[in-house]
C-alpha cells in the first residue's frame, strides 16, 4: 500500500510559497511581529522558540516591492530545481533543503554570519545549485539582461556587495558554500561511489510498502 501519494503530489516549492505568503500577510496586518519570526540564538535555545528554525528561512520581510521580488526569485529557483531534478521526489527535495538549512544554522551558530534573515542565505544556496545543475540555461535578470545560469553566482556577488558591502559578500559566499556541498553529494559523489546519500524517498517507500 502506497501511503505517500498525497505528499508527493504537492510541490515543495508550492508549500514554501504558501507559507512565506502567509507569514508576510500576518506581519502586514500586525497579527505577528517580524521579531517573532527571525533567527535569534538566545530566543531559540534559551526561550525554546524552536519555530524560528523554520520561519527564519521562510520569512522574507514586510510587504514591500523588494520583498516580493526576492520571494519571487527564490521560488523561481526552487521551482526550476524541483521541476528538473526532483519530479515525484518531494521527499528527496525536502531532505536536500533540510540538510542545507541545518548547515546554514551551524554556520550561523559559529558566527560566520550574523544575519537574522536566513532566507537570504537560502536564496544564495538555491542560486548556486541552479547554476551548477543547469549551467547551459539562460536566465533574465529583472527581465532586462539575459545571462547564462553558470554566471549567476558571480553576478550576485557584485549585487550583494553593492547593496550590503562586506556583509553581503559573506552571506553570498556562505550560501554558495552550502550549495556547493549539496551539489557535490547530489551529482559528483554518487558517480564516484555509487552511493546516493541524498536519495531517501525510495528507501522510505520500500519500508512503507
């Protein structure tokens, strides 16, 4: 008996979009305060506010044009990855995101970066994955400039530097580092060893059928 069809039929990207949109709406109408959603080690570990582990990756800010553009771009990249590499493999994509987010949390814990908005690092991680998985595809930047996807990380280093200075570079590089580790274990490691560490869905299905 297959007990996973309903979960597999819902794209992870769709669930991310719905959750992020809901958080933006709740903060816009002052039902929640942004401070309740962003990452704070003190509040997470001392006050046991563990929901911040999730909301810090899914809350993109208050309802503004910049927030909507950032959310749209992250959802676009996530959708591209899911549609090209994780069709009917929602559990595998969830596992990849789970590992990536935990790596980001560890890096944040050792204070390499100090941003409370971990959604920015998540976006950079997805951007790097797209650039490595689909290097020959092109993408439009703000519907004006078309560049190869493999060039995206370089372009966004310059954008991050222009907008946020040195801290922007650090956030970019942390996201790229996490993305590179995930890409290595998704694409390179299996070819070398024959072991797919990031594929768990078929194992779970075998256990439950």
